[in-house]
């Protein structure tokens, strides 16, 4: 079982819709979870960090964590064409390096 | 937030040669991480570099192919040795970053796009 799993997509949504991105992880002891956005040819940039069960909101982004189900998701409200990118879920391994999922490619059409 | 200067930003190299990638951080950090991102793929951890000790390599990566130096707490290099076209990838360094106002995350260098011909 891979440490971090994501549906690679592509996920296509119309402008203004809600995009929902999902991620599962294998280490039940994991404490913190990250969502990164990566535009083509660019480095990953941090969008959200969550460590408590429940929801965390930042602008149009909401991260949701369910540790019992080992599941973390990212919702993007009012999706914009500029949100078109690859979204990477990542979990630190034993408090050290981030381990990334395969990434989900999001395409927002205008 | 930590700022990482990574160079070169890109290079085209002949097979059989070696390339050394440098990362300089503007603050002292205990661990630095090196990743590879193959075309169309996600980031794969190559190794973790601690100052004053040997780097720890992930399964599938070996020191002879990817030697790493970590001479101090702000600098590290990754060498890609005896290159083949399969080594064509983006290589990134990263550090854990407590950030500003408690915004915690990991910061990445701008990446080195390597093409082996």
C-alpha cells in the first residue's frame, strides 16, 4: 500500500463550481497533512496545512481531515481558471521528509 | 519563511557526465531533502541530508549515483553521476519551515530541470 494515495484525475470543473480533491494515507500515526499546488514548470507551493480533525478554511480553500478514516480532502469553492494546476497531498514521514501522493490535475473551464 | 536559492535552474548534459546541484538556505536548518520529479510525475524523495552525517537514501537511490554533501546548516549539494537519459527530471531541494506567524510548511527550491542527451 502506498503511503499517500490520490486520484490522478484529470478533474474538470466549470468556473464557479466546487472542486473536491481527495487523499488517503497509510500511517495511522500521521499527525499533519499538507496540500500543495504546482503549476506546470514551477515548484510546489503550500496551500493548506491541517493537523486537527474537522475542517480548516482559508479563503476559497477548505481542508477536511478524518483521522479515523485516514482521509484528507481539499475543497476549492468558486473555482477559477487560475486554479488549474496539479494539487499534491503530502504527509511527513516520522516527522521528517514529506511524502507526496501522485497528485490530482485540476482543469477549470471558463 | 525560509528562502532557498537553487542552481542551476536548468542544464543539458551529455550522457556519462555528472552534474552538481546546489541549494543555499537563508537560515540554518537541521535537515534538507532532495526530490526528483520525472516528467508528468509527482515528487519522489531521493534522500535526507543532515549536517555532519551521511545522507539517508530512499529505496531505489544509492550514494554512488546521487552523492550528497552537507557541509553546514545552510547548504547542500546533490550530484547526479554517470548520467543517462533516464535521469532527465526536475530535481528539487526542500526544508522544513516553521514559517511566519506559525504558518508551518515545507519550502522548496525553484528546481533544476535536467535534460540528458
